[in-house]
C-alpha cells in the first residue's frame, strides 16, 4: 500500500465540484456518532466545504470490524524475511510479471520516459500489491478506514486523514463509497494506493480524457506507480540493492540500524564489504548495509536511495526487498523467455 505525506489543500479546485454533488441516500445508519466522530465530521465539513449532513451520513454508515484491528496488529510484513519472501517470489508471480510487461509494453516505455522508473520495478510493485490486479482486496473500504480511524489509537490520526481523502475521492469520482472493496488498511485498486495517494499521484495512461481509474485500468495504474516513485525520490538508472557475501570482516557494527544511506561504496570497500555488483558502480555512491537474515546466518545487502523510494510505498524492509528481488527475477525470466 502507498503512504503519502501530502494531503489536498483547502484551495483544491475539486472543492467546488464536491459542494455541488448530492450524495445519494446511504440507507439506515449503522450507529450514532461518538464525540470523536462528531469532531471528525465537523472538521471535514469545514475544511473541504462538504455539507455536514453528507459527512454525517457517511460516518453513520461505518461498521466496526474487529478483524481489521487483528490484521493491523499482526501484519504480514512482520513475518521473517524467508517466510515473507516465499509468499511473493514465486513462479506464478515471476511468469505473470513477464506476461504483464508484454501486455502493457508501450505504457511501461511511457512511464520510463516520463518518470525514469524501469518496468521491472513497477511490475514488481503491482505484482506484490495485487498479483497484477487479480487480488485487490475484499474488505469494505469505508468500514476499514472508519474502524482504524476511530478504534485504533496508534494510527488514528493517519487513518482519519485517509478517511477524509476517501470521502473526497468518492465524491470527486462518483464512487460507491459504502460498498467499494479494498485491503484491510483501506488500500485501493490495482496499485493498492491509499486514498491520499490516489488523490495526489493518480495519472492517466493511454486515455487522457477519461477520469483516472486505478480499479480496472492497468495503464493508469502503471503510470501512477511511476509517478509515485518519482516523487518518492527514485533516481533514473541507479541501483536499488547489491547482495554482499558474508565474510569474517563484516561485523555487527557495520550493519546499519535503518536503510538510509550511511557511507560511500568506497568506505565499505575498505572494510571488505563489496561484490561484483558494487564494483560496477560509482565509488562515491551512498549506501547502507542491512542484514535480511540473522546473526548466525546473515544475508547482507547494500541498499541505495532507490530502495528507500520503494519503502515510501510501504515502509517495511521486507516489502522493499521483496519488490526488488521480484523485479530481478522478472528481468531474468524475460531475458531467458
């Protein structure tokens, strides 16, 4: 799922459109508003100039889903790297990625030209997120976002903003706000964009006239993922990660606490942290050494700025590494196909 730091401003040109839209009847309310929900309704109505009755009607129709809280507290990304990897680096996903690239070759070329993001990375993200659009989620998005916004204190602020953005997105695009399906975290469509990312990064593919559709239009999805990664700091034709063979000189003190680039490749090479992959790069390239394995059985990687751009999509190191390794496997499969 995507994580977007930018939300729509009060001066957004869509506000006049939203104000003119009459929300259809949503049916019988599922509950009366809590004090917290009342504050939310008033804030959204005032900030985005949406009639308070409309926002109230939407929030009243949220159904609390305890399964969503359970999913949030036991995320798949919390699995060990090997278990996580085995779920995504699979033959169906690799072959599916190659076929996906063949189907949308012109759009991938357009995305590379416009955003500088290679087709393998975009393909791998869509492959991990939704298995190329086959698995886009079975949870009611309004219920998911509402449950997390008002019943999950650790991320309440974040999900209240996403609920705001979902309301705007639904009104702007005339979406079925009470029935739309997505992930347990409220991610949407082929690229599994959070609502704020959908509003901010969705761009058209082949059709420049029709509204952007990330639910069924794969060309729109491909271009939008490229747009997101470019804004996240993706660097054209630069590396993502290099595998490093363990040796006795690599001590735990060399392993970074996070994935932000720490030192140059030249600095690491002086400490015998290098490989054929790193030797082909500019020695002044910044990187961080991470261990995807354990102390007993290390799995070392030097990761670069583009690795962190992928982590803007999902801030888990397992996720970014799965995307990278799937992208590499798709590339190899295509070359030998």
